[in-house]
């Protein structure tokens, strides 16, 4: 029986260098003419102020979409993906934006399915969202790959794109914004009403945002996934139960909806979370919290103090 398309999951992108696999992160960009952390002086001059807030839209199966300009070319459609581990461009974007693609063999990337897709290291000059002049302090190193869906121009990793700034993904209000973590830091001692501030856990050199669950598990906060609370099938049950195909970079996995779960992240208790069990995923695929679990919340990321705030959003009347 043909399986129905269930959504998109772009999490768990990895870099394969020779026979060694490591998470995307600082270790990815250790060579070349523009080391990670440097950027053209023309861009530095534009980054005296915090970038303006922008709106995004959610499209089923494609995620949180934001209008983006690369090297002043565009507009392009990028998905805001906290689980990507790097900002990723399609070859079309790279060509139209005049992106400098490095010669020689580049990295390979894989999604939840573990299917490997070739890619190339590249360097951009500027990145803007919302309008062509709303520049972000993006790291100049990016990845170019043909493994993205045809109707998606790229993945915007906010951990890369906002540089030293903290950032906020307000899911109910569909707004992406930045803040200065020096002036407005998160604090583990200041907890939001009905929410939580928790440690931003990292794995190896990766800056992808993990949080600790009350079960002791680490869960990846992945706005690139359209699923809910995602766990890998350890018993092979998905093979016997009708599931749906979840497409990621280079392949797909099978997902089946399980009984809702209740978990806690710090003082925040999430009850009756939509829970998805995936089969066919790589053996080291992480537990994830996707959009179906995160949709009621405003997510605030403080890279300086390595803290994450997860809080419900109040309306004008003080109601959630």
C-alpha cells in the first residue's frame, strides 16, 4: 500500500569526512580562506544594531518559511531549522547569488534516514531576512547541496545566522526576532510563568540545541521537523503498523503516531504531546521535539549563557 506523505524532517544533518562522522558545527569549517567567525568588512559595518523582527509562515511539510536574500540576491524561501547545524543553500541559490563555492571534494550530509547526499563548502558575503537590508551577522561559511526539496531554496540555521545575538522563534505569533544576550540575558533563576529556562546542551562541536528531559534523555529542539515528540522505534513495531513517509535530506523514514506522552523539561510539563515513532532512522538519530510539540510556545535562545526559554504566549487578555 502506498504511504501518504506525512511531512518533513531535516534534523540530524551530519558531516562525513573520510570514515569519520561528526555533527555539523565549528569542526566543519576548519580550513579555507575565510575561517569561521570572520566576515567581510562591508558586512560588519551594517551590523551595528540588532536585526529587525520578521514574520514567517508555516507550510505543512515544509516548516517555518522566511523570505531570505543571499549576497543581496533574492528573494528566496528558506526554512528556519534549529536542527540543521549549518545554513544550507540549493545550487540555484548559489548560482543566482554568486556564492563562492570551494573547489575540491566537499562534505556529505545525511538526514534521519542516514541516506548520504553530496555537498560543497561555500562562502557568502551577506544574508538578510524579511527585506534585503535586514542583515544578519551570519557566519560566512555555508553548505551547498542538491539534496533539498525542489520547492525549498535553503535551510536557515538561526544558531549560525544570528551570530552573537540571541534569537526568538515565536511560534503562535509567527515571528523571528533577535536580542542582545549581554543586555537581556536569560537566567536560570528567573523562570517564566508556566514555562521554563533550561540549559542549552550541546553534543561535541555542534551548536544544535538539546535539552534534558525528566527521563534523562537529551532531546533536540528541531523547528525543521513537522512531527511532535519523536523517538526511534526500538521494537520494529512500525514495520507491522501502517505508517506515513517522512521525507528528509536524501531519503525518508516511516513514522506512526503513538499514544500521547507527558514529559517535563525543567519546570515545564508538556502533557499529551503528539508522539511519533520512526523506523528506518539512523541508529544514532536523536530524540526530537518538532513543531507539533512546540507550536504553543515562544522559544528564546541565549547562546552567550547557553540557556533556552520555552514559554507559552499570552494574548492581549493575559490568556494562553
